[in-house]
């Protein structure tokens, strides 16, 4: 009986509002599971999502640091560069 009392007592102390939107989280999770069952629709939505993504923030940050802070430019890397051979081998 008292095993879960500390958890229940602390539900009102949800400082990070984890439980405040739990129902919407659960609904979204269930919708995603339903969508995943339809492989064709899942594939379409996945490809659309990837296509609509912008530049990753890390890409932007690295490019900005390279040009504004380090004062360097991108380097062309040929296909015979050693690390590319390693990547292709795996």
C-alpha cells in the first residue's frame, strides 16, 4: 500500500511540468505507433520530413566558426583520401 506513496505524494511537485502534457505525449506516441504500422505512409512522411529539414545547427556553427573566427575555407577532399577508403570498406 505504502510502496508508491512517495511517488504519488510528489506528483504535485512536478517542477519541470513533466506530467502537465503527458496526455498529449501519450497521444502523439500512439499516433506515431499507428503511422509506423503503415509502412508506405511512414516512408512518405519520413522522406518529406528529411527533405524539409534545414541545415543542422552544428553545420551552421562550424561554417560560421571557420569563416569568422578561424578564417579558413572548406577544403576539397578527393575520393582517394585515406578516410574515404576506410568508410567505403565498411
